[in-house]
């Protein structure tokens, strides 16, 4: 296969697997990240182009790890890293679900972090 970036004929696509919290593994799906970001960025001044860019940054960072399998936590951590820079409200929305907030103090702690 030919590399779309450098033209090398020795290009191989790697199939990245994701280890889920329950122990199952599934194929990495960039569209899952995009769909999740769409939900968190709903009614926010974030374009679809920016959502796709963020998802692509996550995919690229995962591929740079050089592993065949990553955890869903690694993916979530990367999404949070980039989302915090993109839109703080969407970041808080994502974090509240991703970190399973159950108490108001969880939000307070995150909001202090975002304000800093």
C-alpha cells in the first residue's frame, strides 16, 4: 500500500485495538470520538472541522505510542487534554461523564482546575 503522506510503497496500516473497562477489546473507531465530541460540543461555538481535527490529534497521538492496543482510558485522557484547550464547557461536560461524577464536590474540584 502507498502512504498517502510520503508516497512510500512500504506503508502498512495498523489496526489499533481498544481495551475496554470490562476487559473486551474492539477496533479503534475514530467516529466514536467524533460522535462523543458532537454531543459534548452541542450548542457550543465549535465547528465540525474543529471536532474532526481534535479526533485526528487523538488518533495520531495513539498511533505514535507504537502499540497494537490502547486502553479506553488512554483515549479519554487524550480527548480531555485537547478538549480542555478547545472549549472549557464541553470539557466539563465530557469530564463529568468520563470521570463518573456523583457529587457536587466533583464538579467544584473540576471547575477550580478549569479556572486555573
